[in-house]
């Protein structure tokens, strides 16, 4: 592989430095670097980050290739600056056996645009009744460490306890979709003033908060790790903060859309804003930002949920829940966290690379930008401003809530083990 010299980039937003990539590895970081025959990338004014890691991506394959495939999803990931994604288990068939997770793992290897780590289902068929083959999935070629029934909650406390006990043996983690099903029957949006005025079924905050409270106590009792998916309410923040103060091994994620959008947008009845968990209030949004800044919420995860046009271009009640997010996540975080002064770029690197890699045990990812480390890197131009045009997405789906909205920042280059997957904003 050829040498690449990134010249004048602000490493983690700090002083401008040169970074020399030799093969799959960062060879040197400093000023005034040179290398004979190296490809030179002039990066003055740009920020160099470790390759982003998404702990919560829906790639849809196998079974819903009309929405996304591993190839198109990883192309979208590379476009957004990601070098590794964790693929959720709600495929068809469900990723609840060693065979299915190995299939997803192999498809990721073949795609070449980013590393794909399958997430295994907690229960057979996501039905919440019987534990899936957790041990077999961990021991498979995919080496699964994260397990989730995302899209459905593991609402049976006994099943959840058994799952926590099982994964503890090999250092795994259960990622919980916190939604008490009985409290959300017929729910269409956040329960509050807007739902009352629109006459739409309300999705109360307590449906999320009650499951989180139960599960952090179960994790404490078992002495195991629990991760909270797409945390969305101010009350959930307080429960996680309390749990961490007790020394409970809990981590949590927030999505970009929950950092920016509120339930006021549902007044348009545009199904692009229909998502699980639902968009919440301005108060919730502010609480989530503060919690991400102070570390109560550990990471940003996209919950990239592609859907074909017909599943979103319909009446609100019939529309599928979910939004694509891989290609806009970093821009939303720049707007909501960096430009508000809540996080610097080093903090972004922690929340979007270091911490998710650590939680998911993604080897070779979330590593320092220093000599001897794998060359998994992302180069972003923070001065860029532009309107979001889904027609240019690499994802197979277009269900973005940001169409026509101006967002800051643009990923210009992504490197996976020294190989450029994105060059000047275009897929390699």
C-alpha cells in the first residue's frame, strides 16, 4: 500500500499537524513531515478524528434488501466518517444464531467500506420468551459481544436477568431497547401537549424510564454490563446518572435526531418524523445535550433505520418508524454540541469513536491518533455549510428528517486501515 501524508490537519481540533500513513498504520504525527512518493492531502483548516464507530446501525440484510444492504449501508457509513458499525439483529431471519451473525460478518468483510460487527439477538426471534444462542454467537467467527432485541424490549425481568448473567461470563453487554410495551400500545408520538392537541396516541416518558430503572437494578444485582439504547427523556438521564453514582456498570447512547429535533415537528404529520423512541420535548433535548456533555450519556449512536419510500410516503398511523442517520450524524453533533460550546472536537472523538469502540470491544477502532496505531481516520471540514440533499446519499433509503435543512461540516476523507474509502467527499 502507498504512503499518504495528511498535511496541516487539526488533530482532534488542536494544533495543526502532519500525519503520515504507511500501509495500514500511522507511521508518524508531527510538523514538517515528508515522505518520498507519498500521496499528499492538504488538510489545512480541517479536523482529523479517529474513525467513527456506530454502536447502533440497521443494515437490514438479510431479508429487507429493499431498504438497505450491508454494501449500501457500509458505503453510507464511510460517507459519514465511520470505520466500524454494529449491525442490529432485527433482520429476516433474525440474527439469533451463529449462522446468521456469521453471514452478516462475511458480508461486511466483502463490502470493504467499513468493519461490520453483528449484534446478536437476546431472545429467539426477538419474541422475548427464550434466550437465543448467546454463547454460540460469541464463539462464532463473528465474535459477538453485544446483544439486543432492538425494535422490541426485553420486557420480561427474568429473561433480562438471565441474559445479563449469561453475557457476564465472557464480558458481553446487553443493549436494551427501553420500552414497556403495555404503556405504549397504540402510541404514535411523545405523550404531551402536542399529542393531546393532535389527537395522536401518546408515548409516555415513563414507558422508557421504568425499564431503565429496572434494568440498572438488575445489572447491579447480577454484576453485569447493561447498555441503554437511544435514551430520549430527561427522566432517563437522571436514572442513568443515579445508577452511575452507585457504581452500576451502565452505559447509554443518544441519537443525533434526539439531540436536535422535537415533537413540535409532528404537527406537520410528515411521517419522516415518526421514530422509536419518539421525538420528545425541547426540555428533553436540552437535558440530553447536557448529559452527553457531562458524560452521563456515553456515546452518540445513529440508530440508522432505512425504509423504502412506500413505507414512509403514507399516512402517519401506517408509516414505519425510523430515520437514516449515518451520513448526517457528525454534522448534527457539530451543530448541537460543538457550535454550542458543549463539546470540543476531542469530546466528539470520545463520544463517537473511543467510547463506542470500548463498549462494543471493537478491536483496532477508537484508538489514539498517534504513531503505531491503526490508520482508521476521519477528516472533516468544519467550515462547510450546505443543505442536506438525500438524492446524493449512499444509503439505499432516503428517509432523512433533515432534507433541505442546512447543517455544518462535511466529511472529506475516511480511511480504513490506511485505505481511503472516501476521497474529497466521494466514495473511493
